[in-house]
């Protein structure tokens, strides 16, 4: 066992040593120094429900609620592309330019609607002037005003169609990103002919500010997994980084091929470090049915293949106890025996005291 020496910090008065394999009572004359007595840290042994943990595998995916699928508004030929897979795009940014005969037809309709509006405006103005001089009937005036209203409506609809398609000239329109995010799919290429009846989106754009981690739950583990359970996530890319989350959804359908159920953990990912399709290790914690004496794992000393703690009664009465560990999880050790409820164990300088009592 690796020994830690703190000669400048403390000194212990020992008259007789002892062996942890035999008597655990301290030797006569043992006492902590004043410095060690002031700085020591103690934790009382308590009874707790044993925490369990299940290790699951899974992967990082996009949050489907922050993914937009972009379809072409009209058929045509892909004239230019300005975004590729993996690119970050802003909301409203042009992704592709499409030359479309449908757009040319919409522009012609708009021009015709604007011409009819101008004619209707002139006719209504002339009829109103004639009516005021008594040279036109009221019926004729009403009819011309109705025609003007109809022409205004047609012109407005034609303008709205062009605005919706974002026509750039007499035959082209732009496919624009509806949100800021990364291009995660691109199903079009230069000079490709697009048809509006195609079911595949031209682009898929998604945000990485929040991601899903989808865990694989096998049938033997389903009964132990519940919504709300805390989970820790680690990835191969960042082995020293731990993400904390909770299971927020369990999908109640089994995958017929892999025979697993999916459980979801939602994580904040503001630095975009987590990428879709990354492998993830998900550890899910839950309470079991057993109750055991629990102490901090840091209080335990491992020596010669056995585990010990220093049970404190007084500065001149500290016992070395061997403990039998049932489970260790998240800094807590659950014991089968060795420490009684309410007894206090040392969590600071316990190794130094152990060395002094047992060397």
C-alpha cells in the first residue's frame, strides 16, 4: 500500500503498535495531537436505500423538435448550391437557387393582374367623373367599382405568390433555410431536376444547442427504467467529460431487429461538442429495495486486499475496523458489516492514523 507522510503537519504519540489482523482496539497511550484533532473530519454512518445503476449503450441524435425539413416549393432545375452537409446556416439564408418554369408562369400572372388593376382603376375613375356630371348611371359606377375591387384582390394574390416563392428574377426562386442550424441532409445536386411530388426534402437543417441521447434498453432492464431517473452520459470523444441528465421519455415500442426499447435523455449542448451519431455510455441510477449502512467511499482504506475504516470515539479512542462492501456508487459505499448505525468514521487523515496504529 502506498503510504502518505505528513511529518510537518502532525505527530502522533504511540506507545505500542497493533496489527489489524488481530486486536482492533487502540494501544494504551494513543492520542491525537491538538492540530490533528482540530482538522479531523468525521461522518456518521447512516442507513440508506441502496442505489443501483444500469449501464446502457446508445447514441447522440438531433432533437427532432429542432429539425426543419425543407421541400422545394416548385419544380425546376437546380441552378446553384450554396450550402453543403455540415455547414452552419442562418435563418433565411439561401441554400439553393432553382430555375423553374412554374415561377415564370407566376410572374406572368402577376404582370397580367397588375395590368388589369391599372385598367380597372382608370375605368373606375372615368365612370366616377361621368357619374358626377350625370353622364353615367349609378349601376355602371357600382359595376366598375366592383371590377376594381376584384382586380385589386387578384393583384394582391399574385404578389403574395411571388413573395411566398421568393422569386429572384423571371424564372428563378431561392430555397432558404427556415431556421439557424447545421445542414444535416442534402438530397439535391447541381443541375438536378426537382419535382414537387418528390417526398424527400431538398435539405434538412437542425440545431445542436440541445440534443437527444437515445439509450438502448433490453427486455431484462425494462422494469428498472423509469421516467425521471438521473443518468450520466460519457462519450468516446470526451472520456473525461460527464454529462448529467434525466430520462425524460421512454418509447413504448420494441425495435423488431435489435429487440431493444429506446429511452431518451435530453442534454443542453451550447458548445456543440456533442455530435449526432456519437456513441454514448449511459449510466442510469435508481433505488433498490435493500437498506444498508452507508458511509463516504473516501473514508475507506484498502490494504493487503482488504478494506478498513477508522471508527472514531474520542481523540484517544479510534478503532481500525475491517468492512465488507456491498456496493460502491457515486462516492457512497454501502456496507454488509463492519460499522454500526450512528458510529463515526474518519474522512480526513484516516490513512495517517491507520498507518500509525497498524504499522
